[in-house]
C-alpha cells in the first residue's frame, strides 16, 4: 500500500505523461500531485484549490489541460495543468445544475 498521502478524502486518480499521480481530494476542493508511490509517495505539488467540489476528470492529449466534473456547482471546470501548478481557466454547464450530479469529465476527442 502506498504511503505519504496528504489527501483528507478519497477521490479520483489520473496519471500524467511524466507518470505523476494526480489525486483529486473529494470534498475538500483540492488536488494533489505525487510521484513515486512505490510504496512511498512524494508530493510534487499541491494542495491546489479547485473551483468547486470535484471527484474525477481527465487530462487532454497534450497533458496541459485538466477537465474536472464539479458536482457541487453542476458544471465542468477547466484548468491549465503542470505538476507544480494548477490554474483555473473557465467552466461550462450547458444547462447542467448541481442536481445534475456532474461527477466526471473527459476531453472528446482527447486533443
């Protein structure tokens, strides 16, 4: 089992191109980036504040943008991503609401 986690809650995991583990800290509005995790994780970046509460998402093909489903605000939030910096860009909701339970997001196609 991996050790060295800083997350307060469970959440989705995404692996970036460098093999870093992006860990979404569900219900704390935060995201962490780790390396190693074999078994000890090393913090690369975070906690990075998120726009709302997110559970899961994905990176674009280039690995430079992150899309997260925001269940709290009923939208998809987009961020500029590097392992040491996560910057909020914008959100879309296309008629979604918090009751829509937006739990995840993905790029289509993964550009």
